[in-house]
C-alpha cells in the first residue's frame, strides 16, 4: 500500500503543480508545512509536506515534463467562482490511459480542497484537503513528505527513508 499511496501522492502533486502551465497562472501554495487529509478509493490517508519556493519551482518543471511525456490532452479553466477545473487524459502505464477531471476550491495561503473523478464516474476517485500548518518542521526541506506511518520521501529526488513518528 505504501508504494501505491506514494504514487497517488506524487500524482496529485503533479496535477496540482501542473496546473500552472496551462496558460493561466495558478496561485502558488504558501511556503511552509501543509497537512493533507485525503480519501482515495475509500481509504483515508494523511501526509505532511514541506513546501518552499524552490520545491514548487522544481515540482512545476517536473510536472510540465511529466504531462508533456504522459498526457495527450489537458484543459484547465478558472471558473467564475474562483475555483479551478482540469481535465487530463494521461498514460499511467502500459495500456493504462485515463481521463481525470479535477476540481479545486479554496485559498492557496491557508486551505484548499481537490476532488478527482475518473471519466464517466460520478463518485470521486480521490478527495484531498490541504491545510497550512505553519513553518516546516526542523530537519525538513522543500519537497519532503511525511506519510502517516512515518515514512519520509522527497518528491523532488524520489528518496525515501523510514522516520520515527512524532
């Protein structure tokens, strides 16, 4: 489950960061520690992520490269109510092509929510709420993500390590 959770987390980060390349700039998250509470395919999970200006710049560049390589179509719209909607058709593996619809609401300085639907489904595949918690924890650097079980990874360099719970 850890690997699929890591993949889902990186996928969600890719979608969020990639929105800024759609021609209309998306506000950046406020620097610091963000806690996510998510539900993916009926399973809850939480993470804490250290966001910095540098990590966002690198994630956005990474995201752009991933989207160009793996996605054949992508459309992003800013809605009249200030929310964002995205539709992307991407390849996730051999023979695995999916169209995902994403809706994002909120304030990238304090809290925002994201809901993802697979094409043709009315039931969300993933929901996530991100809440700004304050400065990053001591020892964390931009791109660090701590899973609920204490596993730590850096989404910029792919490094994973065990980490005691606090």
